[in-house]
C-alpha cells in the first residue's frame, strides 16, 4: 500500500513523501553476536554458527524476494530513504539507510543492510548509519536468547 503523508516537517519544508512498509519477524539465537562492522543480516535459516557475526535474527518470516512489488520499485532509487526499526523485549533500535537502482530483491533467504555501497541479491539497503556492532547492546543481548522474537519494520520513503 502506498501512503502519501504530510508531517509537520513536510509542511514547513514543503513536499510530500511516498512510502511503503514491510514487516517481518525473526527470532534470536544463542550464536548471535552482532559484532560485524559493516553489515546487519536477518536470515530465514533456522541455525547459524558463531562465525555469523552480522546476523541478528534467524528463522525470519520474509526474505527480500517476499517484499511487495511496490516496495521494491520505491526502494530502487538512490533518493529513497530506508528506515529499519528493530524491537525485541521492549528494546528498540533504528537504522537509516538508502536505496539504489541496482537493488534486485532476489534473495529468498536473507536481508542484508550495508554501510558500504555494495549491492548484491541479498542487499536491502546501502550507506547505512549502523552495522551490527553499532546496534544497542541490550537489543543484541535480548536476541541471544534462542526464542526471543525480533520485530522488524522497514519503511521506504521518497520525497515527491
């Protein structure tokens, strides 16, 4: 669903935003470390090893291929802001990143958010302001419990 909203800032600055939203749920895992310095990953895989230091959620309900066509179209622009909100056990954190024309949303298993500008079929967003090691440590500790749910809300929006 496409929403056009006028916020207080928009009324002052002018213009409207077109936005799409995707929601997914993943779960914690004892091997979650959240120490990667350039990426954050959520995966549909039910298990991860200790080497998966970018993964913060497993057994996710969605991979990139599951997002709506409208969401994907909107995200495929370098002027589209992508805001990813994480919540587990009442603890939240938010990541701000950007879209790119090269995003394919083809991967069925993974969702990867990158600080760099690297794009591959697993990439949701680039130029993120946080990687796994920048996330709230209390959130990561929550996710180290195997059955802790991680609620993920992703909003893509572009000024019209």
